[in-house]
C-alpha cells in the first residue's frame, strides 16, 4: 500500500495524462522550452497543446498577440464613443 502523498502523486499524473493531448506540443513556462508529446511538465506550467513544434515555439508571441486583441476588445466594449455598454 502506498502512502497518501504517493497515491495523490500517481492520481495527479493519471489525471494530467487524460487531459493532455496525446500528440500535442507544449511550451513550458517554467523551463522556457518546447516540450514534445509525452514529455510535458505540469499543466500549471505550460501553454498548449499546439499541432506542431513551430507553433509551440511561438506560444509566447501568440499569447501576447491574443492578450492585446482582448485588451482592445475590452477597451471598445467599455468606451461609449465606440458603442460600448458603459
């Protein structure tokens, strides 16, 4: 019989394996590197999945671009002169 901590660790890995796309590429924020399918860090530390290595390599740029787009959308939503609600 395993101890509580070991059992939780095994359960967490099994859960993460089910959530992870089996053939997806990820970008690890902790190690600042692309990780191949099956070689990924915790979900908390990664972006993805991406369909290929090149997409994962551009993960930070893509996240930055999406954040800028969301910020612009929020600005328009909140600006009455732009037809926003507030």
